[in-house]
């Protein structure tokens, strides 16, 4: 019971901390608009969205991943580090001191540079690995644009006309960091890791772009604000993912929103898998798999290694934010959004309305981060040939098919309802496929072809040896 209460308290603390951060971002944005110049709130968003939310979340993930992996593997997590403070010296404090020790270790560890390395490119590698990933969040709308005491405050850093194309272009630059890190080290093992990482990242670039074409066709735009959309009212219907495919009549809006996950489930799966592969995290960590190869950053130490490490966790946060914006409605509520926006209190106090929706956006991001951690510690590492086959032979054809199907359905029914019906059928198919087990069919297949442990001793034991050749076997074949 105490553990449940602790978890509930931790969850409530996270929600209040996120809400406080979002409210502070809106209020500081108002002060910037009031006393600096129009559009100054976007400069303060660089501090709040990219330096506070993204970087602090990525830093906490270095601990959260270790604790979550310990929970899944039923072992003790990080709890050895202590603070030499009276009253706290015997407390693990949830493992938080481990973050401090990690930072101090990376900052004070010797900065080793191989004597035969290209020093300029060697130092440039970590920067090229970190900077593009960090810059991706600049176009992600983390909340609505609201009126705060007479000033319009946005909750996004930049809204270029080429929105999503910016994401694809900047994300593709990260491959240079891994390539240069492996090549400039003048280490054959690092070079092999860099080549493998580059080949893996490039193989998913095409599938990554194709998975988003369906959204472009559905909403006729590549701008992030247009894809996320705005809520409607009694006279004007919502736009983008804020509109409804079907809804009830009345004051409180309830229905099926046009979220990307409902109208583009194939696009969501392709985008999420391709993006996950580009993060080079398990099960796509073949470039760093210690059992197969030494990683491309084997020669890096100190804070240079820390930049490679933290860039992976920043990628986790950015992937969650982009996925939430493109496929889960961004900062919009699944229902009741129009009703909430129409409330006089919300119209008078826009920062409260923005805080509610902004908090809802970051809760979506946290949920998607949790999904990534579950995948990270559930699946074993894929073989390199399996990764290539998934990118070129599965995701690419599925992405092309999704583009043609989406284009045909949008031409046939511009209201997107037909696309929604097909999307719901696809979701149902995926759920049924996931819930179905192939154990019985596999056993039936083995029995039909004589591969089971039959009475004639032609089966195989757990080590793949013929049952009759097992020197420890003193019972008929199949008794194991």
C-alpha cells in the first residue's frame, strides 16, 4: 500500500511540476511581449521548451531508464549514491544523487584524444551528434497560442512554412556525427561501428519520410501548426487534428477526433519504428552492440562521451514530442476541447487555458517516453540483416502502399471519414494480430512434419542436439 501511495504521490508531483513549468512559460512570455518586442515570447520559449523541458527531462531519463530496467528485471536499481548531508546520508533519495555523480564524473574525467586521430573532426563529431537532435524541438508546438493579458503568446520556438520538412532535413544531419566519430578516431573498430550506424540511419530515412506523406495528403499542409490544428466553436469547425470525424450534438463536444493515429495507423507505425531505429537504441543498437562490435564512440571519454549519451536521451524526448504532435493531437484534448475553449473564464484567462493544454501535451510526451523505455528493455537486439530487411523490405513497401491508399481515400471522401474507417479497421487488425499467439500453430506444424519429440527419438533437445545423442539422457526422447 505504501508503494502505491508513493507512486501516486510521484505522479501528482510530476503533473504539478509540468503545469507549473508551462504556466511560467506563458507568464514569462507575456512579460517578454510586454516589455521587449512583438514575438519575444518565442525567444523565452527557447529557454523553457528546449533548455528546461527537453534537457531536464533527458537528464532525468538517464536515471529513469536505469530504475525502469531494474523494475522490469526484478533487481535493485541505482541506490548506492548518497549525499554527505546530515539527515540524508543514509537515504537513496530515489537515486537522484546518481545524476550528480554521473555529471561530475564526465566533467572531471580525462579528455583523451588518440594521437593519430583527426583532432578537428574528432571534436566536431559529438557536436554534430547532439546539435541537430536538440534543434528538432524548435518546430514542435508544445501548447496553443493564447491571449495573456492582451498579448498573444505562442508556445513554439519557430513556425517555418516548411515545418515537417525541417524535421526531416535536420534529423538527417545526425548521421554525420556518427560517421565522423568513427572515421576521425583512426580506429578500425570505431570505423566499423560508424559505418554500421550510418548504413542503419540512412536505410530508415526513406521510410521515415514516406510514413508522413499520408498526413500531408490528409491535411494538405506540411506546417506543424496546421497539422496540429485549432479548436473550433459553434460557428466554425476545428482544423487539423482538432476537428472531429464524428461527434455528438450539444454543448459538450464528444466524438472521434481526426488524430493521426486514427486516420494514419500505418503511418504512425512506420514513423515510430523508423525514428526509433534512428535513435540507435535497443533493439536497434547494432552499431553499439558490445557482443558484436565496438561502438563508434569507443575512443571518446569525459564530456565528449557524455554528449553522445545525452543526445540519445534527447532523441527520446524529441521523438515523443514529434509523435505526440503528428499522431496524438498535440496539445488537444481527445474530447471537450471546444467546450473548454468556449468557457468565459478560459477566454478571459488565456494562460490558464494554455497551461491545461500544455500540461496535457507533456503528459502525452511522458507516456510515449515510457513506451520507448518498455520497448528498450523488452526486445532483444535485432541482427544487422534483420534491421536492414525491416527498413528496405517491409517499411518501405508498406509506406508506399499507405501513400496510394491514403491518396485514393482522400480523393473519394475529403471529409476524411472514409480514411478514419479504414484506419480503425487497421487498428483492429493490429490488435487482433498482437493478441493472437502462434504457439498452437507452431506445435501443429512441427507434429505434421515430424519435427516434434516423437517416440522414435528423432526430436531435438533444448540445445539443438538430436535427442538420441544426449549423453545425459536416460529417458525416452521427449521426456524432457
